[in-house]
């Protein structure tokens, strides 16, 4: 087959750079000083025996981070970012991930390297076997396993344009076998460009069988983690490949097929034998060192190269019989792996030629590959100090490899903890959804983003599937419950009928009738849209407002809805009760947007200072919202005889809003443990009367220390469907209440 000619076909070209990707990344847990930890697997993370994202490799200290299969490089790195954030923030605060493939200093006594403490005893036994056969030290090397699948439509189109194979399954398998043989032959290029294990740390080598360091890649050389030399498997055809593996197991050279640690694994079924009647579905590249200069151990540029490299290998003719071709590659790779990291490779001419061919291939097919990639590859061939191994070795010469690794690890650690409420990779989403995603990944719930912009998720756990929108809109609530709470008139009527105290008031559908109501107002009022959320369009007056202020408030409310409510102002302090499944999970005091004077700065300057708090942001991407400086805030200041240039006295609190919503710049203070059970019971019963499983009950409380049964002790001013969760998880003051985790437990009780 002339694959390159087929790839130029116009019907094929749109699919050339389409593929599916997955990454498994191993990393050792270390202390902030760079020493191997002595702690067990983090308790916060769900059970590793079924966890889809975070597992353990050989040792108890060796984390394995697993992405789902993705259809784009962008999505792949979004998941890598998120899983790293979850892992780092689930570990002990004094622990971080070691960024290099070669492990940190290992114990003098090999038995002090802890085998993973897994639930299944057979998994522990297998690791004990590996420890006995290969030694525990070899197992501590970490790397990247890169799973790659050509787009099936691409392969289907190639199949239809060729005439050698009549059966697609056989064609697909042979195509992957060809790519595998070529990859094994040319993988020395990957070792040259991206090898990054030039030096070992203390305790790794304990005998004379070791390389003369430094080298390009200890891990990729004969001194890395390899099968015994008597393990031989052919890649000539799938039948003999399966037979050879079976023979290795039958003769005891391998304990089972998963002990076959080749640089490439063929994947298509649960067992290798499945490939006899199923096509190879994807290949797993296992020879990739961790890139210490990238927080996730691999860069987008490297993934882009690997994709292009594998696509190009489809077109390369093999220059020897299959087994000989692969054996030549083994020898080439070992020689390159053991070269000095700053030495020009002995295969420089071959590397230059290969890059030229790769660039020409990309150009001929008009592939959307940046020319920077080829420039970078050419520079690395000309100057080995620009390869990963060369860069790491040069940095290590200024101090030591350990110091370099510690500095890099600390940088990645600090960035993960810099904004612990955010989930990198998904930081464009609403914050409550980000936190829910964090908890889902942490506990091992499989996540699929059905509609990212609409915050619509599919969650799967223990054979059960649930759908979640906006963080806490779930199947547990009926369709009618949110509609009831959205309509504040209906909400108030139902609560009143159920015997709860609610503010008196009236509904208006036009501004003229609302204006005519003004002479009947006797005291404080609340003016708000009939249907709203996030505190939009709400104005509160503790005393009867002026005519001008009243008109301004009406205009704000009617801007948000075609009907508004004017209600009596209930005296007391407002609290948000977060109810989930007949239980109050959190109570929050929300102070309206405010600043505290220092007798020096203007109100405008104090607002700017407060908005610089890293907890404050915009569009619900931070636990607190920035205080706005709009006409509405200006009107509140005017009511207090202030303007933006006023200078409040020392410790004087000046409010810029009457409503206490965090979404309009308010402060959140956790009060969950400060309330007695009787107030919590009121919130639970109120939610129940509205048919709500998840909701926020806003309650005015005159004095939380008096009984809820006292006259006018409380009043329910609002019920909220889809209440914000991030303000409970990350309050301005007080204890965090992880209501996002409570939502997951509502959906999956066994989590």
C-alpha cells in the first residue's frame, strides 16, 4: 500500500489530525524537602481499586494519574490539569509530586520501599512477585504512558482507498502493527528529544551494573525497568504475537501477560488473546520520560510531535524483516539513551534527515502543524543542551538534580494551592460546578461534560448514572419545585399556608400601579423582581424610602422582570440555610457589600483594596464577588449621606448594598454550628412544604439565641432553587461546609 499517496486524497485530509488520546502519568509523593514520603495513600481520595482517575502503581508512594479518553489535545490537557489539582490538594499539605522519572533518594534497605497497600490480595501478591523478580528500586522509576488511537473514520477511508485487504479488522490490525514496528525502530528519536533521566539519586543503583552517568535517559536504556533478556515477542503478525506471549507465560518467563513491559503495548480487549478476533484499537507508548519542566509531565508540543510522528510512521517502509527491524531499533535506542546529554548524537545526520522528511510530509499534506515544532526539533539536533535531558543536566550542574527537582515540584505545588477553590482545566465554568467536579474526581465519580457552557454534567458511579446542571439541579428535585421557588408569589403563598411566617406584601405588573402604592407604605420595605436569582434587582429599605429612591428601586426591579413584589421589611439578621434531603448542611450569615474605614482612604479606595482579595472575582468564578461601583451602590451611599470620595472614620463600617447576596459583593460568614436545632427544623420543613430536596432558605432571625417559637423570632423571606454552593465551601470567615460533597452523596449514597 502506498499510504502516503492515500493520505493526500481530499476525502482523507480532514481526518489526518483527528485522534483519541489518553495519558497515564506516574509520580512519587515526596515531602516539601524532596524526600520520599512515609505516609499512606491519601484518605481523601476514593478507593483506588476502582478509581478512574487516581490510582497507585507499584509503591504506596507512587501515584498514577489517569485521564479519560479525549478527542482533542486541548481536552486532554484540561483533564491533566484538573486531575493534578485534585491529587495535589488531596495529599497531605506537606507533600508534593516529584517531577522527574528517576525517583528521589531511596532507602538503604530495599524492603523499606513500601509496596502499595491494595484491597485485593492478588494485586499485592503480584507486586511482591515484581519486587522479588526485578527488585523494588527498579519499580520506583516513573514515566508517561501515552495512549493513542487513530480516528476510526480516517482508517475507514484509508481502507476503502486501498486494495490489499478485504476485511477491515485485519487491515486495522496490520496498520497498527506497522506503526508499532516503526515506532520501536525509530523511538530513539523520542529518547533523544524527550528523554529526561540523565542522573540517578542515592539508593537507586546499589551494584556495579549501572551506566556511567550522566546519560540521556537511564529509564529508556538497558538500565531502566525491563523484562529479562529471555522474554522475546514478535510483532510480525498478531497471531504469532499472541502465541509468543502465551508461551512466555506458559514457560514461566512471565507470571502473566501484564508483566510484558514493552515500549509499546497493543490494546484492543481485556486480554491480549482478544486481539485474535478483535482489531487492535489503540497503542500504548510506555517509553516516555517525565518532562520535569512541565507541571503535568508532558507538554502539548510533545503530544503534537507524537501524533505527527505516528501518522508519519504509517508511511515509512520497513527496511528489514519485522523482528530484525525491531531489534535494530532496540540497539539504536540503547546507544542514544546512553549518550552524554550534552553530546551531539552519533545519529545526528539521520535525525536531521528524519526531521526534514517529517516537515515535508506535514507540508505536502497541508497539516495544521506549527513550523515552530520543526524549528525546535532542528535546534535540539544541532544543540543537545536544548533537549530535555540536556536542560535538566545543565540545571543540575549549577546545584544538583535534587535541588532542581525540589524547586520545580514546589512551583507546581504552589500553583495548585494558589487558588484552592479553582479547578484548572475547568476554570471557565461556574465556581460551584468547579468544586463539584473537584469532589467528583477526588471520590472516583466518572464525569462527562455534556454541555460545558450550560454547566451540564453526566456523573457515573458504581453502575449508576445521574445528571447534574449548575452544580445542584438533579433528578432528586421534581420539575415543579424550581418553578415554585422561581415564582416568589407562589413561594410565599405556599409557605404561608404551611404556617410559616412570611413578610406581607403585594405584587405589581406595571410601574404606574407600583408608584401609586407609595402613599400606603408605612415603614421599611423590600422591592424585588417576582422571579430572579443571585439578588438581581433587589432593593431593601429598613425605613420608608424617599420618593426618588423608591422610583429608582422600582426601575431596577422591573428591569429584571415584568412583575415585582413590594414586601414589608422584617427586622433581624438574614441567614441562608442550605437544605439537602431534609437536613440543613450549612448556614451562612451574609453581610451586604461593605467597607471598613481607616480614617485615611476614600470609600472608592477602600472598595479597590477589598476587591484585591484573591477570594474575590467576577461571574461566580471566585468564592466572593467583587464589590461593584454602579448607580445602585451610589444610591445606597447617598442614603447614608456619603459619596465615593467620603473618608469613613476608623473601624466605621459603610454598607454599599442593602441586600446581603454574596453575588453582589457581600461577605460570607459560616454560622452552621451557632444555630440550635429548632431553626434548622424550620428550614427543613419549609423546604419540604415546597417539595424541594435541594434549596436555600433565606430566613430573617431577630435573635438566634432565643427559641424559634418566640413571637416574631423569624421570618422566611425567600426560597432559592439552585443555591450557590461555593460561598459555603469557601466562606469569607468561619468553617468550610462541603455542600458539594453532600450533593454527590445525595446522588450516590455509597460514595
